[in-house]
C-alpha cells in the first residue's frame, strides 16, 4: 500500500457539530475525488435537517458566553488555532493537494496564509474600539460601542478550501460571534482540519460548527433560521445574489465575495520579458481556479507581439501533473464540470474567429487535466470575454493608451481585482483611480493578505474580508446616551 493510499484511508469525512466530529445522518452521500487521478478519497454522508438544526442551536447557545469571553482570551484561542495549523502544515497541505489538485508548494502557502489570518484576527480583535462622542450639554455622556452581530452562517467554495473558511471563522470569532460554516462538499477534509485545530486549541463547543450537505438545502435552512444574524458567502455571482435576496427576508447582515474577471493592463514601459514570465505563474496558479486570477490581458500595441510571444513560450514550458510530484507547476482542474466548461469556452472562441495560440485541449490520462491555454486578439462577442473562465485560460488584446485600457477594463459588471503595470507615475495614478475594482495591484500580483481588506464592487460583491475592515463586518454599533442619575 502506498503512502498516499494510507493517508487517504486515515481521513474521516464527518460533520463538526457542537464540538463533536460525527457522521451526517442524511440519506445522501458525496464521493470525494482526487482530481489528479479520478480515484475516490472517501465518502461524505450529508447532514440532515436534525444535524443542521443542532449546528444552528449549538452556535446560538454558545454565543452568549463567547461574546462575554475577554478579548485577551479570545486572542489566545485564535493564536492557538494558527499555531496548530502551522504545526500540521505538511499534513494539511497534502490533503489540499489530494482533494483540490494544486501543487504542494501552493498548498503549503495556503496553510501559511490561513494561519496568518487567525494570528492577525487574534490581535485585531483586541482593537475593536468604541468612541466617546462630545455631548451638547453638561452631564451627558454619549458613546458608540461595537458589539458582535451574533451567530453567523458562512459558505465557501472548493478553490481555496482552507483560506476561505479561515477568513470567515477568524474574523467572526475575533468579533465575538459564533459560526456555522458550510464549506464545499468537494474538499471537506481540508475544512475539517480547521475544526480539529479549533477543538485542540480549546475553543468551546458550539463556537465553530462545520456542516456538509446539499448546498441549496443547507443554505435555505441556515438562511431561514431566526437565530442566525449574519451571512458570509464566497462563490459565484448568481448564487450570491440569491443568497443576498433570501438573507434580506429575515434582515440578516450579508457579506458577499463573488466572481471576477480580472483585467491586466500592461503599458509599453515595462520589462517585457520579466513581466510576461511572471504573468504566466500568476495566471496559472491553482490552474486558474482563483476568483482574482488575471484573465483579460490588455497589452500596449507597441509591445503586444513581443509580450504575447514570451507569455506563450513560457506557458508551453509549464510542467503540468499531479501536485504531489516534484517540479509540477500546475495541477488538474478540480472536477469534470470545470474541464468541460473550459472546453466549451475555447470552442466558442474558435467559432468567433479567436486564435488559440497554445493549449486548447484536455490532456490524455486519468484526472481532469487541461493544457494551459492562450487566446489572442479575442473579441467581446465570445463567451470567454464575458464569463469568468475560472480555469487555465488567458486572453490577450492590444490597447492604444491608458484611456483605451480603462474603457476595456471597466466594460464588464465585475470588479473584484485588477492588475496594472507601468513605470509612469502619472499613468499609474490615472489607472488606479479610474479602474472600477475592489482591489488594484500596481506592479504586483498579490491581491490579499491577512492585514489588507479584500472584496469586490458591482457584481463582484458586498463588504470586505481581511484587515480591520473584515473585523468590522461582524460588529454592529450600539449608541448609548447616558444622563446624570436623577
């Protein structure tokens, strides 16, 4: 038996409710697949309504005590989660690669970022300050006091299976909220690692709960629960809009981190060879299955051919394979649906006369592999120019100047992330001010860190995660006006 097989057998796919790891009691189950091989990693039995209600009740019951827990004690527990994630980095990273497929080096970095989120929130939670408001007359004291919103329902996808739940759990707990999280059923073992770290760190039962089941049914059950006071969702725009509409019916606060279609603007004063090569690594990270993945490349016409040639030549050298193998730079797509979706986008682009400069096909063998693909001189009428590819697909078109770039970048209703490259200060200022995006990276590829706010505008979402802004999403403000005792 191989070490990989032994590791797979050691994973137990359960629910985590009221401090207990236990199997779901539903009648349906989900087969978790290794996307590099197509082999089963195990079966996850769905939660039923009783499981979901118990998770909600546990979060509601734990909330009064958790909100009264001192900020210092909360910080200790959050740091404890981060410490355990770091201590188990190798094991968790391997599970990320088995369930998601990304190269092991990328998986290790995801564990590090998740740990940083808990460490940051541990300290930021201690700075949830209120304020004293000057009164209009003597003997009056006016204050504005932050309080935790209450029990939270959170939803995350499979593409960042450790970081996405960690963003929500760390901020919620730091603010004094309890939480019920529905991570993706396709990567449950990764999310459960957070539950184990929280349990081992001494977080009280019911403060963190993880449930898995039919996505539509679980979301409806959580959204309808009166005890849940906030919803945090990461996922597709269409589903996020439905979540937001349902949450409004019971006046739940909503934070939505939705889809993107990130533009990349490259002016003619850059180091073409250096930037084109780094663009390849940024684009095909996690096989392009990242909501902030650079996708629409608008390159100045004077350097367009040189940039595209270097990008294509570099993309062709990427080593694609099982993320556990040495030297692999891009793993498989997560599932058959994503591979089929990429193939459909490429077929549609070809029908619109768009050139496929490299890639364009699935790869032979087991698993859900697809070649890194580049479309050149794409047209706005093709689907890939309008729909988030969420895969290893980059598209290029020349631009004349900064004004042309701004028009192209702002054409779509998305506004999650954008990337701008120029050495000209005036052009940089114009672009950063006029690009309609929640996050702008200037001469840089890193969109979000624990200490920086992250979120979109327009159809890319509402609210922010990370930084002090991420903590504030889980706090409500109470205004207190106090007079002298009569």
